[in-house]
C-alpha cells in the first residue's frame, strides 16, 4: 500500500514521499486566520456601461474563500454586471483596464468572480441576501478547476488564459481593486448593495 501526500508535505501534489527538508507550508493553507472585508454603496442612478464601481482593494496573493453579495430589490431596473478585478493604478472610466488587460487578454477577462450571464447578476428585481459570488469559470464548472483557496493571481490566470492573454508566471505582488462593471443598464434607481469577502493571506 502506498501513501500519497498533499501540498502540506510536498512541493508537488500527490507525491509518494515527503520532501526533505520539509516544505514550508504556506500560512494560507495551514491554519491562517480568516480575514474580512466589506463594502457598501448605493447604485448610482446615472451609472453607465462605460463605468465601474470600485469596492475595495485586495492583494494579488490572498486566498479568497467567499465573496457574498446582498442588495435591495428594484422591480423597475435592468442591470447586468460583471464582478471582477481592475488595475488599482488606473482611475476613471476604465471598463477595459481589468487585471489582465495589460497582458493582452480580451475584455472577456474582466469577469473574474461572476459574469453577467450568471445568476443572480442578470436580474436585480429580487432581493439578494449574501449570495455566493464565486460563480465564474475559475471557481466552479466542469473542467475549469476549483480556484477557491488558491492565491488570487492563480485564479486570475485561468481567466487571462481563456481571454487570450499571457498568464502571470508568479505572484506579481500587486494591489487590485474588486469592481462591479455594468453591462446592461436601464431604469436604474438607488438600490443598496453590500459585498463581503472572506479570505486568508500568506505571510
């Protein structure tokens, strides 16, 4: 009978022997404290598809566990949106300046967390209460791999690769902004939003 070892013991998953000297297990996968961020905002009634709503900054090496979205109901509004990452160094109307745009990825790389085609982001007419927002390809889906708990830049690489860009070979040690990007807008009124993130961080 053979024992196989996870990345808590080896540098390569499923090896049959322990690395010596033993690998230093990253804190983010071995008992790190869970951290929390929260952003709240009122949806601007003038929001357009050329604009983004910046929620909070994150480091490229965090390990996202949950991203939860809540909002009040608005029966008169049509609002499709991507939830993803924008370059923190660029402000203003930066619909195309998501993480990966500087690496040759097309605009489809902007929906790192949730795409407007995913429920519940194609309709805000009903109240949402802490709905899981990690629903795009890097996080779930057959053949797409499971990115929950990986470093954020590793999850982003899946999206960049899918959008035709050059992936990060290692952690770029950057600060990115979690953003909401409107895709379809009609009759927007002032709905209240709360977005929460639970994550761990390698030290």
